C-alpha cells in the first residue's frame, strides 16, 4: 500500500515557478530548489528518487523533515540557493527546534543533528490517524500480520510437539529422572533415524499437539485490510491496476492530492522567503491529465483542445511524443 501510494504521488511534478500578476503559473524557474526536486537532489538521489523517498518515508514514519544540506549564500544580497536536500527522520521535538536523523554523505553514516524548525520542512502525513497512530487500522493490521508470521514460523519449525504418557506416575525424583531419560532416548531415535522413525513401549501413549487449530486470525486480517482500504480511499482494482478512470480520479483527488499538497505547502512555507513571495515566486504541483486516457480519447481531446484554441498543435505533439512541427502555424492558437 505504501509503495503504491508513494509511486503515484511521485508521478506528480513539483516545480519552483514564477506567477503572473493574477497569481497564475507563468514560468518554471531555473533555481537550485527546482533542480533538487526534478534533476539531482544530492550525490545519491535524483529528483524523482527524492520525491519517492519523501512520500514513502512520510507514510511509514508519519512525520518527516526535508532538510537542505548544501546551501550557497550570496554575501552581498544575503540570498540563499539550495544545492542539495535529504529526507530525515524526526527523533525528538523541542519548542523551536527538532532533532533529525540525517544521512551524512561525507562520512557515510547516519547522524543526529538539531535544527531550527524554520530551517527544515516538517511534513505530517495527512492520514496519520489511520496509518501511524498506535491503535490505528494500519498499525493493527501490521500487528496481526506479525502474529500470523510468528504462527506460520512456529508451525514450520520442524518440531513434533509430542507428549508421551508413561505407564507410571512421575512424582518422585527417581521417576522424573527416568522420564527424562526416556524422552532423551526417543529424541535420539528420531534425530538419528534416516526417515525419522522411532519406537515406544506397548504401555506408552503419544499425543501430538501441533494439529491445526481454528482461529479468527485470517478473518480479522481480511477485515482490517478492507477497513484500511475504505479509510484510505483504496480499492483492490487500484492496487492491481485495473481501475477505470472514474475510480482513479477519485483516488487521485482524495488520496494522492492531500499527500502532495502537504509536501508542497510546507516547502513553500519554509523555503520561500517573504521577498520571494512578493516577487511572485511559488511552488506548484502539476498532474498530467493525459496519462490515464486511452488512445481513442486522446484523439478526441486533441481535436477539442486545438479547435477551441486551448493548446497549439506542437504542444499536443509533445504530449504524444512527437517532434514539434516546423510550420509556424503549429505554434499558434488557431481554430
């Protein structure tokens, strides 16, 4: 579930942009922040790998810190440029600071550093109450799966789990010692035999304990899985890739959009100064609406978008992977 949600959220592009006078998207800025989010985040991760790391860690941990590691500062203007970023795990909270576990690519070790809260983008999972609370549905499901794994491991451990009923009472120390000797003899028979065959006396009886017992573990796991799906807005069709466009649109709007918006809002709040906001800078996310459309629908969309002068021919050629046309009309909004 975490991997599916993180992959779908990573497919949404995040850009450092400039807005026009009406606060509409105007152009993508060639900045260090935009390069970290799309090209190279650090010496180990691309921009897409960083975004995947952000969402996967956010879903797994509940709260993460996105920390700028290398920063260039202009001594004249005082403006800063982010050169590399990493995702850190929040270990401890203070009134104005946080202790973050961060990977140091100089030493190759994870280190804990104390940072002011305004220096790091601290993002909380919007589904924290469903996924990360100690008694949340997903945590209960994880606990049940852990129990089932333990039961399976115990069942497949190779132990026989036998009780031998001896033809005498085992109360005195001498009888207990005799019983221990009898058990040891039977163990040696079974361990030393090629096919695991042993023998017992005609007066002895054996009871085997490792027969399968009926329990509600699998039923409760199925119940918790369905509840987690419903609380997160997921369906089995989304997980196996057979969902139609209506289901996927609902999933994108109710599950993926809150995740991406939580990250983008915090990046904008922490990494854009008041002067940047006054200069009409912003951070925006863009979803490709053509990814889920079949070829027949793309052809119809191309007709409507170009005929209504919403997109040029060359813009649509880029979407379907064709080279732009040299015809000047292909770059004009024409009916």
